[in-house]
C-alpha cells in the first residue's frame, strides 16, 4: 500500500490526470451556477465577437461584471472556444490552459520525481486560477516554455511562447529574461520580429487595420487606468510587493516607481555575473526570479495571478541543493499564506480583515524573491546537470 501511494505521488502521469480532471470539474462547477459564476469566460469569448463587430474591446458593457484587459490578439486565441456552446467552450478553455502548463512542466530540466513534486505543490494555486477561468495558467506555462526552449536551443519556439504571452497579457514579455542565455541570438531576434508582425496583423484580417491599431492604443489606456484603480486601499487587487507595503502603511499614494527603482536594478544585477551563465542552476534561478518578479511588481496582481509566482517559488525550492530547515520553513510559509490564503483553511473574517486587507498572499513570495535575489548575486553555482 505504501509503495502504491509513493508511486502515485512521484509519477507525473497521475498528477497530470489530476490537473486535467480538476480543470474540467472547475469549469462544470462554474457553468452549473449560472452566467455570473463564469463571467470572466463570457468577457473572454466576447473579445472575439466584439472584434468582429469592431466594438471597443475595453468598454464596461452592462451585461458583464468587469472589463476586458487582454490584447486584441486574444480574440484569435479565444475564437475556437467562443464559437462553441458555453459549457463546451468553458470546459475546453480550462483544459487548453492546463495543457500548456503541463507541457511546460514536461519540458523543464527536472527529474520525473521533481516534475511530480512541482505539480503537487502548485495544485492549490492552479485550482484558484482555474476557478476564475483566466489565462494565467497558460501564461505561467508560456513563460516557463520560453526558457525551457532556450535550454534546448529551440529559438523559434521560445520566441513564439513569448509573443503569445505578450500579445495576450503584457506579463508575457518577462520571457525575455532568458535572452542572454541564447546561443543563436540572430535566429531568435528574427523569429521574434517575424512572429510579432504576424500577431499584430492577424486580428486585422477579420476586423480592420484601423480597428486593430486603435485597439492597441485603447489597451494601453485601459491598463494605465486599471493600474491607478488597483492602488486604492479598498480595492482587493494590487496583491503585490507594492500593495503589501501600501496597505500595511495605509498609504495608497506611494508610487509604483519608488518600488521599481529598487526592484528593477535588483532584478537585473545578477546578469553582470556572466561567468555563471553556463550553469543550469543559475538559468533556472533567473527563471524563478522572473516568475516571481512579474507578479510582485505589478499592481494588477490578484489571487488567480499567483499560479505564476508560485511556479517560480517552487522552482526555487526544487533547485536548492540543501533543503535546510529554513528553506523548508519558507516553503511551508508559501503553502499556508499564499496557496491556501483564500481557501476555507482560514475563517472569512481572517481573510477579509487580515489576508486580503494587507495583501498577505504576497508576503511569502516577497521573502522568497529577496532570498533568491541574494543567491543570484552571491552563490557560486556548480556543474550539476539535473535536478
């Protein structure tokens, strides 16, 4: 019995199945509760129909509870799902997102055992994101794929992964964090430019050139507006490093630029350690840092976004050569106060008056990112070829 349980835990095919079943179950659960429960998906599918009709993609339409924040290229991504009945489109949309994530995990340079642990540790955060039908699960996968393809010298596939992520949700640009590890940079740059031009043009084929270009302007305006709105203390977004500090101090006026002036140099300083580029551990650490950074330094971060940050934190944990009590303690801190912070593990009063109010979900990831940054600046990586 003990051996069967152990086999179930360490064999990736079982946890892959758990993810797919969970994606289907969460979609059907939301669909069964009516349109308000899967409002995000309705917004997403109408990005396609609004593009066909050349209606502004970023207006607050009365039939929906929120506003679209994705780029016009997303209309191409969502089109196959939008043309199906809602129940089928919603289920397949969730499954498609998780398949991208699972493909990324499969391509990580980890042992089968560590791939399984990675997925088990990310499962709760995946459930949170899947319940909201958002693109974040696929985006986490695309960022990981952008790096994994570079490790495999697959420049075109890496450029494609970055472009898909970026043209749907601006976070995807962080995939460029592995650029300095590319051997054939010319091939990558030409691929990136070519794919970007194609993605820029595709939505114009079923709308118009004017509408396509105007949509990018509208997207920028909407993201700028959303950034300002998210910084309000009564808004339960901005679950980021900035949001944590602003809410603990009770001062929404602290600008993002103050944090970025510190965070961006810290993020880029490890790139000065050119002698470390050849080590897989250094490359994976940069990937982990990127996944954490893009969430912690965005005022648009919310609970479903944390599948990206948690994936980074778990990569950091798995590449630790020594799992010291401190490292294990940081993992437990992450699981309790990030992964389970919005679950029924905590009473509603605690969630509303402490966890959400002060953006506590971000705190474990903040601690891990600073620890990881210190390692990137000081650690001497080795020739260990697998993890």
